[in-house]
């Protein structure tokens, strides 16, 4: 069978480098923020927890869990989508960012809505 038919007519380079980044309500693709270089057989990504330091109002994000190659990249990815709080996720004075290590059991995210 012709390889191009298997790839829906796209060549291998088109699979490796999507033409554009996009944000959708449920999915974020961020090719431009990949700063770890070529994949070398080791996982280049880490998990980061970002939490707001000050109080949170209505229609605002209070925290995010981001997979990225660095804390700086995690902040940039978090800043791609925001609510009424605005693009604050790269500001260390307003947002705490910590790498999550997987060396012990823990809850990464909890969400409780009082009402």
C-alpha cells in the first residue's frame, strides 16, 4: 500500500511539525514552547503545579497543573489561557510554581465548590 495513503496524503515532515499551534477549550497544543531540544530517549518533560498566591475572584483560574520542559515554559503555557485574572501566570509575585516529583503518593489537584 502507498505510504501516503496511510498518512492521509501527508508526508512524514508534516506529521513531525504541525503547521500551527492552537488553543481549544479542552486541548492545548504548544509546539512553539518546546524548548528541550530533540527527544533523546529520556522524558524531557516535568510536571509543574502553579497556584495563585492571592485571593481569587469569579471567572478566574486559581491554579493549573502543566507538563513542560522547565518552570519558565510551564508559566508560558499557563499564560496561554486565562480568565478575569488576566495574563498573570508568568509573574512570580502573583503565582507560585513548583515542580511535582513522583517519588511519593500525593494529590496533584483538588477542586471543592462550596455552595
